């Protein structure tokens, strides 16, 4: 079993190790080692095509994370007040949004937008001389669809362990509903919301499948990497992949630490 376990981990992580190692290769051939060098990181991020794609990905990821955090928080708070079969129905919708494959979300979003464009573009063109098309905003809309469910689940888990007596005490002291939310509920839910923000940013930043269908003329970093490796893998692409990998892992670790610290603070408060 130990040998089997080692082989499984080698199978999972050896390709990643090759990408990371290839980014430090001094030669132009990614798979032929010719010495250690950091020059490909400098060349990668001085490439205007890469920096433009990186800026587009950051914009999409930040917008997705912000919108998903707000809507996911609202969804979680709303579901707390829903009971019976209706709550079960909305719970099922949240889980379905997470379980649906990315390619299905991408294709369905593409079909939906194309159908809407066919209806509204003639009127918009005739009235305002504008025409809607795919782009970054379409990617944001598709990513939000998935990430709202992620944030909602994190916030709901935090809500279930929240001390309801604090909310009741605030209401007994004649605080307004918004005042109770701002001073009691939101600070208690802040770790879950922040962790959801980081996870939504990570999922959006590294997504390729959904963005490939609805990005239109805009190019995200994963799309650029995919287009580049069709011409061959280079140390420059390995450097970009390494940066994306390290960034994603770092954000995931930070989100996990935030959730753990929030849970520990809750346990100490309960104790």
C-alpha cells in the first residue's frame, strides 16, 4: 500500500514538478536542462501579450470575487429564513451549481447570451448604434454563477455555528435590522466571507473552460497559455504556469487559515 501511495502521488505531482523545474531552465528547450536561470520570468512578464492577458484575468477575478461575495452572503442570509420544502429546493440549486461541469456552464452561458443578443442587438443598433458582444463581462457573469454557490455554502456553515443570542440581545436593545447586521452579524461572518472571496478569486483566475466559450475577443491568462502551448511548450510558458500555480496555492492556504482562525475564535467564544 505504501508503494501504491507513492506511485499515486508521483502520478499526480510529477507533471507539476516538471513545469516548475522547466521554468528555471536556462535553455530554450523546456525538457532539455541547460542550467539554472530566472531569465524566463523576466521575459514572460515583460511580454505585452502576457501582461495584457494577466490584467484581464485579474480584472475578471476581482470583479467575480466581489460580486460573488456580496450575492453569496445575501443568499446565505436569505436561506436562513426559508423553511420546509422551499429551502430544500434552493439548497438543491446551490449544490447543482457547484456540481455542474464547467464545460456545461460555458456552453449554456454561450447559448443564452447568443440568444439574448439576437433579440436585443437589432433594437440597440437602431436606437443607440451599439451592439452587445462577448467579452470580459460575459466571463464574469458565468463565473459568478458558480462562485455564488461556493460563498453561500461557506457563509451558511458559519451561520450555523453563530451564537444567536448576540442577535437577540441586539434586537432587545432596539437596534435596527441593518444595525444588527452591521455591528453583530457581518463581523461574525467576515472570516467566511473573506475566505469565499479568496476562493472565488482563485477559481475565476485559473479558469479556462468557461472563459474559452464566452471571452470573445478578450484573452485571459489561461487562454493565452493554452494558445501558446499548441505551438510548443517553452520555459516562458512554464514560468507563467508556475506563477499561476503558486498564486492559487497561496490564496487557498490563506483562505483555509482564515476559516480555521474563525472556527477557533468561535470555539473560544463558546467556551
